[in-house]
C-alpha cells in the first residue's frame, strides 16, 4: 500500500509516517517510480506507535514495542524490553505526580495564608 493508504488506515499523517521511517521505526520499499510501498504489518506498527505517543511515550520509547511486534509477538508490550519501558514510564509519572502534589500543597498553603 502507498503512504496515503497507510495514513488513512492508521489515522497518521503522511508527514508522521515519513518521520517514523526517518527514525527507523517503519520501513518502506521503493517502487521504480520512487513511491513508498508499505505492507499490512506496518498498519499494526504505526497503530502501536500512535497509541504509545498518545499516552505520553516518546518515539524512542516506542522502539522496543515495534521491535517486539516485528519479532512476531502478538503484542508490542509482551517483550522484556517493552516491560522495562513501561516500568520506567510509570516511575516517571509517579515522580511527576509527587512534584504536582507538592506544588499543590504549596499553593494551598499560600491560599490559606492569603485568606487569614
């Protein structure tokens, strides 16, 4: 399938697809006319990338998930490298929550002081 069809099937822009290709997450064969040609497996790869990006993962975070799918696993998250990325991301989110709670407590204390 050509890039436009892959974009339609996945909801990704053609620009995003070129970006994913530039970063080695997907790859296209080139037809004699220079057009990119993708196969059905790329639909799953792009969908996985988009799902991860939507919940705050980086493009580099997505790499182990893509590699896992390419290795034939049914889920991008079923490989140990992907599980490590999940764990790291949860730790990052926990730290962000801790910082936000501390900031909230400070703002609440400032508000209490302002009302007295």
